[in-house]
C-alpha cells in the first residue's frame, strides 16, 4: 500500500469514520455501522467495499451478518496512522459511539478471527 492509496481511500468522511469505528470496536457488523453513522445500509456497504478494495479491512459472514475488521496484514506505518488518528480524535468519534451504545440488540459474534 502506498501513502497515496491510503489517503485517497480515507479522504471520504464516511470511509474514515467506518475505519476508525472498526478500529475502536475491533469488529463491526454493517448494521452497527449504519446505526452509529445514521446512514443507509447500501451507502455503508458501498464504502466498506471501497475500504476492502484498498486493502484496509477484511470481512466475514456469519449467517445473515457481515462483519468487518482491520486487515491483519496492514503495514506498520498504516496501523500507526490509524491508531494515531483514533487516539487523537475521541471528541470527533464520541457522537457516533454514543449512537452505537444506544443500539438495541447488537449481533453476537461467534468468532473474531475467521
């Protein structure tokens, strides 16, 4: 991954928010992202597909659910950019995490590593 690829992929606010929320929560279902971002499922799925195409996230299916997590083979410098951005922007993420925490029944996870 090149810096240009990373920053082009994260230049969209929805993709950036998805990535930071996934990093914060370790793994998220599409429905959790739609709830926390207040966006439609097709829009969130489209952005997740772009994050996957950039090599930033992996997905797994569990029944009807699709779960996303950070790619487990990200270069160290990419992980450092994501972690630093997350650590320095708690206020920015707070409203989205509040919406997520108010979500009714969140899907159960059988495994975080499939």
